[in-house]
C-alpha cells in the first residue's frame, strides 16, 4: 500500500550523493528509464517489462485484478504477506500465476460473471467475479477465503482528474534508483527495488531528484507528478520470502517524514497521472521539468 499526501516539500531534491545536481538540458533534468513494472493483481508480486503501453489508467494491465475477502474488502500484504510471493503475468488473454508451494500454476482466462461491489481502503468500486476455480486456487494457497475480481466501472484519482483501476489512489508510482542507493547506505543491509513496488524507475536525477519535477516527458508520453508517495508497513515485507521486519520504514521515518496538508507521512517516491499516452521502454530518455 502507498499513502498519498498533498503539498509536499521536496527533500534533498535534485542532489546526488556528491552534492551535484542531475544532468540538465535547457533547464530540465534528464534521466533514463531503467525499470518498468506492472502488478496485474493488486498487492501481489510484480512483472518486470522491457516496454509497456501507458494508458489513461497507468501501465496497461496494472492492478487489473484484485483479491477480496468474504466481506468484499481488498486483501493486501498487511494481513497476508504471502501475497508478495505470487508471481502473476497477464497479457490481456490469460492470467498465469505461480507461487512457492503451489502444486500447479493458475492459468485463468477472464470471465464475465456477477459484478460485485468491492472496496479499496474503504472506497467503493466494482469488480467482475472470476469464478469458483480461481477462488478455490487462491483460497487454498493463501489459507484464507478470498475471491478474484477483475476491474470494471470507473474510478477517479484523489486529485488531478485522472482515472485508475485498483491502485490505491493514483495510477503511477515513480522512484529514482539513486534514492534507493542513498537509503541503502543508511541501512545495515541493502534492499532491492521491489520493496517499493514502483511502476517506473529512473536513473539520472540524483537522490530524491524525483521530488522536484511536476512533469516527466518520455518521447510523446507525458506524466504529471502530482503527489509524494507516502509509505506504509508493506515496505517492510520481503517480496521474495514474505518475511516481515522493522526496516526500511524505521530508517525512512528518521529523515523522510514530512507533514502534508496536515497529514504526517513518510515520503519516498512520487505518484503521477498519465497526460499523453503511448509506449515507453527501458532505456528511454526522460525529461523532468
């Protein structure tokens, strides 16, 4: 889960570990896309991509599916850390999910079923029930009754006039590799990028260089960065083993805590809304302004 906050004050924006600013072109910072990740099932593991289509609701197929409890509230790694070990892949035709301990992978073709009134962090939305076979597979694997739903209907972002599927409040999350490098220098042991579940990872802005820009341009694609990304305890879940610890949230809280519009949060990364659409790829040049 990510929390969203308004009115962020940039922290260490645009500086690398040597105190130098990022590369600039005509007053804009220049970076490179080094990772793209989609999460076909909300709160499950991610799928790294070499290229992805950016749509009004984010990277295509991101958070298109979700697991819900019997009371139709969404399931997350807060209560079921093992969700992190699910490895879904979805190509628009079949959803394939593997996981440690699963005798067989789930191979699921989306179906039209009853439309359920579900919630994401208490916010009402809808999902098409994906049937008994999927529900039985996930319930048995996770040891908790649940059902798989596929997004339907419409959802609006909490600000900015965007649309999204089952993401928490904004369709895109962006993080700089140098920000993670700086955090790792403060930890007893380094953590991989997957702890933070970003859709787009950049390199070239310097540590926390993503705090300052309001717009990212990648070829014809344009992304408006609208909010800092407030972090919760899910970043303390190892995405390979599902083990919980006290880090990195404790260390992050020591230097990345800010108050935004009266809400106190731990900021790491940015959230954004697509404004112009198209294909982006690892290796693409990014102009941040």
